[in-house]
C-alpha cells in the first residue's frame, strides 16, 4: 500500500544487521550513527509493522466468516469488530507521518511580511496581513514576538518580522510563503477606481543554535545608530545591528535589526532571523529536486510567486495553487484563516499519499 514504507522497512532490517556486526559495534562513531538512524526509522517502521500484522489478522478472520460453524463465525465477527478500528487508526497515523518532514519539526517560526508594488496601498495591505496573522495566532494560542518592523508613510508596514511559537505553528503556516495580491479601492482614491497591490510573505522555521551552527568567522557585524523615530536614544546610541553571513549560500545573507533598545538584544534577534534564513537556503538547495517536482501542483513557496488574491469588491479570496475561492474575505482577515489553510493542507496530504503509493 505504501512502497515508501517498504523501503524504510528494508533499511531498518539492514540497520539491525549492522547493529549485530562486531566491526560496527566496536566503532563508537559508526555504532552511534547506526543506532541514531535505526531509532529515527523506528518511529515510521514500527506502526507500519503493526499495520501489517493487524491486516493479516483481519484477512484470517474474514476467512472464518464462511465457516459452517456458527461459533467460529461469531468469534470472527467479534475479532473483526476490534481489529478494523485499530487498522483504521493506524492507517491515519501512518498517513500523518507522510506529512511530517523530520527535518522540519520546529515549534517556532519566523514570519516576514513585506510591502511590494503599490506604494502606500501595498504598505497598508501588508498591515492587513500582519493583523490577519496576529488574530489567527491568537485563535491557536501561539506566542507572538515582534522582532522588527519598518512603518509605511501612510500606515501599515514596509516590512514586519515576527516570531510565532506554539503547537502546530509551522505546519499550519508553511504554505503562506509567496506573493499576496490585493484588489480594492484605496482610501485615497476619489473616483472609486480599483487598484492592485502586492505584498510578499515568507515563513521560515526557526532553528536553534544546535540545529544551525554558524561560525562567527563567517560573519561581518556592523553597529550603527537606529534610524526612524526614537528621540534621544536614536541620536546617541549605536544600538542597531547589521550582520552579513558570507558562507554556504549562493549569495550572502544580510540581516538588520534596530527595534530593540540595546545592541545586545538587537544582535540576538538578528541572529535568530539569520539562522532561519541560513536554514531556509540550505533546505532549498537540499530539496530542490523534490520542490521542482511539486511546484506545479502547490507552488514552491518562493516569495515572488503569486499564491493568493484578496478581492475586496467581491468579498472573495482565491488561492491560485489549488483553485479555491472563498467568499469570506472579512472573516478570514479577522483571523479565520483556517478556511484557506485546512484545504491547502488536505491537498498537500493527498499529494504526498499519492506519491507514497507510487513509491516516490
């Protein structure tokens, strides 16, 4: 049913053989690597083995249903009544495992929102997206921390960087990355003409220092006075921090943080964003082949790719990746984002199950 699990099982058996190999057991480094991989695979393989065992038991019990002995048939029916729900629960568990990439099990993420084309209206729309995600996070009970922002001249934001932390935060928001387009009449428009503006969203898992280790020698750090409003503090204190990372990616990565009052806090927050961007760049390189295969179906999460349109005159939001239109625009902007996220995750699950059935 799931060829991919047959492959995992074959590797699991191979590792069991390696664990019994004296040459491996006598080498601490090799033994540790084998045991670690074996333990990681057991999370997927053991439920699969139990599924196979119950499936065989069900087939055997079903054969007894045609027995002439009434007691045997009754016993088989009782056994099937117990085994079939167990098999269904295991099937659901195994399918859910296909949704989770072990390399993406994070309880925290970095959310970046940037105004795109459209001037002041784009900044206002970026502010609307910010409010939408904040309200959605509150409905889920996630912790929200603002890392940095740049306000728009007429309101909203040119840029907003947040940290969201809580159960299921990354799996729920991972498909929000991309271009978000808005169609509406701006507040400054006197003739009622509809304007199209853009904002981009980036969702990156937030790894810790252990998951992403950055060599200080690969960093160039600059301190400066914070720009924007802030009174005497801005004028007298070099609290803003800019960090360049110059290794391991095709292009150098630059992060700037100036919202905190202290240089130490700004450096810490900048490093958090940097680790997420380094991890994201590494994952994009590592999984490019897989991403290319699936991009035509659900999109690659590239921030320049348009994923959604918010049409205010019609009260409609359309997700272009799965062809879904929902006429609940204000409810969604008010935090009801599950109207879009649930179908997107269901679509992704079905695609993964189809790929698993094909042994991909």
